[in-house]
């Protein structure tokens, strides 16, 4: 497990990420039930969330090397529930373990973000016609006109930004979107060192679990995202300062210990 006494890696951004305090006051983090929390602050206020986004052609071509498509744009719908749950579990778990936002953290515990912060939504970018590869997933933040203002291409990339949201400011956020010197491989390294005993259920495991719950039928988007209204910032005793009650999320997704 990473500690303050370990030698820093070469990247200055990685060193900044590793030299985090033991505990920071999570002004906008609120537990809604054991091991599940909301982030009540956002840097995308009054956003309009579209049902789909229109991405330029370079999104479609970036990882596939094809130059033969006549498509100038691609329609990316909201992501499926398995990917959404995977992202929320990765983000929630590493926010807690790396961010040190809760006392007496169990090194094997899993946490889940109940919903993405206000103004954020996950979308699936389809592949070229005929491709069997899984669509890429992007978390976009929007403005009040429904225009994209910020993008994350992995749940790991969003973790540092999510921690900044929990603390109430992204002014000094060390994530790779806010800090040009931060690299994706550095982020994954420091996050995994912060939680070496954690195992995150895969997207495939989520799909299997969801298929069993729905008798093999995919739930409707409305049913997938049903959740209470957004909450305001916590105060007083609502702030997370106590040891969490253990909640076996592995059992929730049908994974034996």
C-alpha cells in the first residue's frame, strides 16, 4: 500500500497526487446508505443532459485506424446499465480509498457512487459498422445549453476530479483534464497502490447479474436510472466522519468472496 514515506515517481503530478493528507473534510460528500454516497457539488451547474450526443468523426476513428468511412459524425446514446454501474463502483471505491475522505477505512471495502454528479452523464461511442468491439464509454459534463464542456474517457480518470468535487472546488484539481502534466498510467498506478486489496466487479459480471435480475431482458432507461432528486450539501452530523457499516457489494452483484 502506498504511504507518505515511499519514494515519489518521476512525474511531478503523480508526486502531488501521492502527497495527499491523511484526511480531508468532504464538505459535499453524503452517505445515502452504507457504502453508497452522493456528491452534492458540481462544476457543471444548471446543465441540460441530452438523450444522446453527436460526436465528430475523429472520435469514431481514433482507436480503429480506418480512413474509409464516409460518416462525418456518430450518434452516441446514453450508456447501458452494466457500464454505468461499473463506472460508479470504480469511482466510488477509489474516491474513498485514495481520497482518504472517511476514517478507519476497511482496505477491502467497496463503495459506490449512487449517481453521477449533477451535469454529468455516461455515453457509449459506437464502433465502425461491423465491428464486434465494445463501444467506448465517455463521461461528459454539460452546460445549460446541453453543450459538452468536459470529458473523461475512463472511470479512473474521473476519480481525482470527483475527489475535488467532494471537497467543493476544482481550482487545484490534479486530474488529467485539469492538469496537462497528469498521465493516465500515473493515475491508475497511484489509485491501485491506494487500494491494493480491492477487486472491482467487471462489466461482464454486471451484465450477467443484470440479465439474471431481469430474466434476460434489459431494463428500460427510465427504470435503470430511477433515483431520488438531487440533494443539497450536508451539514453537521451528516458529514462523513465515522467508520462505515460494512455492506457486501460483492454479494449484490453475485460474486462470492
